[in-house]
């Protein structure tokens, strides 16, 4: 199971590090390795949130996530997207940006590619911060079977009856950020980027929910559900396919982009070599995707019910960090430790709960409380 899920990640790691050593020597090898570890530490909570979405998708779309999704994550979100951001925000010709990116000492108007990317950070942080904030708010305002920090989550669930509350909070936060955090002259840029982040969340998430609620299961999905019921597995009764799964896939990619922003920007503090950054972050992205699938196939989120809560609290913290980073620089180590901290505490809480109710992970139906059934 472990080798089947992480096999490609291991292979890409060996190949990537070998390429780094052959072409760039020990220095390139070391930097790529450090960047890989950085990406994994910053995005571990991303894997848990991804798993809550991926477990609703059928086997075909899970494979798409591990194949096409990896290509988009590595080359799209960590190479092409930053280039596009610099081109748009700096009003530069795309070819000039590419030339600038692959020549770390080259400058245009006295600025390197890293300088331009840093200058674009307010827009990047506003987009990613609002997108992640919406994920956190909608989670907190939803009524669910299990509560981790019960008094807080019960209270926010009652507030969730006001359906547009999350959007209102995000918009108010965006206005305050544009007024009080945006650098002089970039207030409009922050507002537009934040609104685009909100549009991305509402658009992609809304379309996914729409197609999901209107029935997307095919004959294959029904067969899988019947097999799952006979075997007693915790597999969802209906797994998303077709249009619903496609928009879930898009949602996952935008989510990955939001998580990868701080890693891409932070990587330039280690090196300005774009090939090293892409290779290192790409290796890390492979492990995040493999870990996501592993969590789904092992039913980890059903056995450790507070992991999802911890991941969303980490997302809320990351959203806040991104918004505040519009004005103040936040070390990447802080971002990584916050995410890992929430996940670790949630895991410990889940283990304590399992011991209290006598639930044995991997054995559904054990203990005094039923295991959580995945919902579509």
C-alpha cells in the first residue's frame, strides 16, 4: 500500500535529486532537497483538506489528481503562474519575464525577477488569503456531527444559519486589509486581487456543489457503492464523477495555488534559481498528493475525526498570515510550524477520543460511537 501510493514520489525524488547533483553539483543537490522539505512542511495541512474533497471522487478522478494534477501543480502553479503574476502586475512582456526569471542577475528597470515577484506579493497574498479565509469560514459556520473545540464550533454553527455571513466577513476583512495593510498606491490592487480570490472560491466551489447535488453517480459508482456496502468499508455511497468531479478537481488546483504562494515566494529567500525552485517544490508537491491519496485510501479522516478540524484551523491561520503579510513579512518557519502544530494537536485529540470510546482505527463500527460516514 505504501509503495503503491508513494512509489511515484520516491521515483521523482531520486530522479530530481540525481538531476540536481549531475547538473549543479552538491550545492544544487542540497538546495533542491531543502526546498522539497520546505514545501512538505508548509503544505501538510493542504493534504488533509485535499483528502476531505478527494474521498468524494471516484477512482478515475483520483488518478487524474495524481497524474494531470501533479503536472499542473509542478509546472502550472509553481512555474507558469508566478511568471504570469509578474507579467500582469509589472506590465511586462511575458517573454521578457521568462528571460528575467532564468537569468537571476538580469534586471529590468533595476529589478530582478525575485524583486518583481516580491513586489507582486500584496496581490498574491490578497488572492490566496481571501480564498483560504472562505474555506475556513464555511467550515466553521457549517453544522457537523463531531466538534473539536465544541463551545466555539457550536456557536459558529448557529451563526451559519445566516448563509451569506462568510462572504460578508471576507469582504469586510478585505476592505480593512486594503485600507490599513496595503502599501501606498496598491490599495486598488489588493482589493481587486481579493475580489478575484472570492470569485474563484464562489465560482469553482459553487459549480462543484451544484453538479454534486444534482446527481453525478454513474453505473460504475453504484457498483462501487454496493461492493463497499457488502465489505463494510467506509466508502461513500456515491462517488462524484463527471462535471462535479471536474469542478472539484479545479477547486483542488486553486486550493493548491493558494497554499503554494508562500512556498514560491519564500523559496527565493533560499535561491533565485527558478529551475532549482521548480524542481524542489515539485518534489514536495508530489509527496503532498501521494499523502492525500494515502489518507483517502486508509480512511484516516474517518478514524481520526479531528484531523479535518485541525487542517481547517491551520487554513484559517494561514489565511490570516497571508493577509497580514501584505504589510509585514512573516517567516516561512512560522507558517510551517502553525500548520504542523494544529495537525499534531488534532491528531492527539483524535487518538484520545478513540481510546475513550474504544474505537480501533481501521475497524469500522467499533466503540460506542459509529464511525463517520463520508458524505457527498
